[in-house]
C-alpha cells in the first residue's frame, strides 16, 4: 500500500487555466471578486458562490461537456510550482487515503468548526468532486526534492498569473518508473502536515463516510476513500505574520494605555515602521507612531510551551489584561490582518480609524506547527498564514 498516489486529474485546458482557477477570496475586496466572476464565466467562483446547488452542478457538468475541463487518461503526479516576487516553492499534487489522516500519517493543527466543514462537504457532494487540494508540507527529503527539480527543465503544461497575482506552473509526471520512485520516497517519509485545508479535510472524511454508508458493496478502494493533496517541502513553504488590530482602548486614554503597557513591556519609539526580527518582540502602531515592545521578564512556561507562541504571549500579557480582549474567535473588538498586506496595512487600518491600535508579530515558525501537530494539539486561532497557496481548480479530483 502506498502513502501518496498518482491519479487521473480533471483539469482546465491550457487556454482556460487562468480564468477557471481561483485563489482564496478571504482577503479580497467584494469588487475584485465580483469583477472576476463577471469577466470569467467559467471560473469556479461562479460554481461555488451560486445559491442554487442544481445550477452549480449543471455548470460544472457543462464545463466538462464543452471541454473547458478534461480528464487525464493516465494516472499522474502533478509537479506544482508557485512563485511570488520574492519566493518560490515546488511540490507534488497526488492523492492519499483518508485513513492516513486517522492513523496520524497526516497531521493537523487547527480546531474544526462544524458549520464550515458542513458547507465544504455539501459543495463536494453536490459536484461529486474535490476541486481544491489540501495544502500540506513534508519533512525535506533530498532524493525527492532532487527528483522534482530535474523535471522543471521540461516545458510546463501551465504557466500563468493567477487571480492571486502569483505565477503558477505545472508539469505532468506519468513515467511509471518515476511515479513508483515518488511513491516509495513518500512511503519512507511516512508523515506530512496539513498547512491549510483543515475544514476541507474534515468535510472529506464526512463525505467518505456518507458515501460508504450508501454503498452496500463498499470495498475501501473507491475513489471517495482518497483525497487530493498538494505537498511541499517544509524548507520551501512560507508562513507570514498574522497581525492583530484592536478597535478601541477599553476606556483608557492614550497616555494611560501606554503607561499600562510599560508595566509589563520595555516600550521604545521607532523612527520607521517596525517589523519584529525575532520571537517574543512585538511591533505596535498607535497614534501614528511605531513602537517596539519586549517583555521585561521571562514569560511563564506552560504545558508543551504553548503559551510561548508569540500570539499567546501578546494575548496573555497585553490584549486580555489591558485591552479586555476575550476569546479571539468570538470577540468582535479584535480583527486580524495577514502579513501579505505589509505593515502599511496596519497603518492604513489605524490611521483610518477602523482600529485604534495595531500589533505586528513575528511569524509563527514551521517547527511550532509541527510540534503542535505531533502533540495532537490545536494552535490558537489565526496563528498561521501560509503564503502562497495552491489554487483551486488547477487539478480537480472526481469521485467517479
């Protein structure tokens, strides 16, 4: 039995790839999303954001009928390169058995929310397909990395700028000898970690059970027992900072707020925008001024050192006791800003009055993610922002 496997992907034709595929819209404006849907009638956004399941299904089937999407006739691995202006990463898209997640060969670190996973399950059940991969990372393996790198000298089947403004390239690999080599190498690695897609993962598990119960001849080898996954080496996957914005000062005057912060932190004014260069230091933007914050005393230790994540330290020593912020999943006085917006994103939010104070954090490190997953623990909300991410729809996996 192989851990990671090739499959026959359902893919857009070369000329349609840029208009069919979609990126996460979580941090895109409504106007950008609206214009993309309008200008790209075959975009998966027009399927996912439809309120009518039958129309979504009809549109998806029409994409296949009109050969906007075609299915490969050979089992393949898909080598996937994503490039930003200052970063690139190369991984493999394949399938894995869902039982590998239950057996902890595939490990996660996020808390799952029922409604989000149910919504994902409904979408996949309606289309009978998984449109976007689970994004995961694997511990670096030189043999595997070298094998992948050698394939990049060939011409890619896709090379285009996605709606996320990043460059996306893909190569098909269906040479039997190389496919077997990749399967063997992943068997030797034997564990991978989910970076993004925890709710999709939960939805896939539920959908598989649902289909299993409906199938009196269930064997365990049906397509719905597997899922599509895009796996990148840990050394190449990038985690950006995930910053905090607070809407008010909890009744403090600006002067008294700074005074309170100084009780626990060394507070220093900065001459320019301040991004923390290491863990346990924070940037704070307040009243058009940047400050650096550093705890005066060594932080308390806790089980598995959970509290020593920077987001926990900031919450435990400042956001909760000084600004009265409760559970960040439910407190509407806190907002979150992904690091790709830059420090100027924090400045814009505070200067506009949308927030009263902003905090810049050092990005959560990959070893933290792996440590939490290995210890079967959930990281705090909004701990990681993996960037860039695989597109949805570049390869789809149908359950037929």
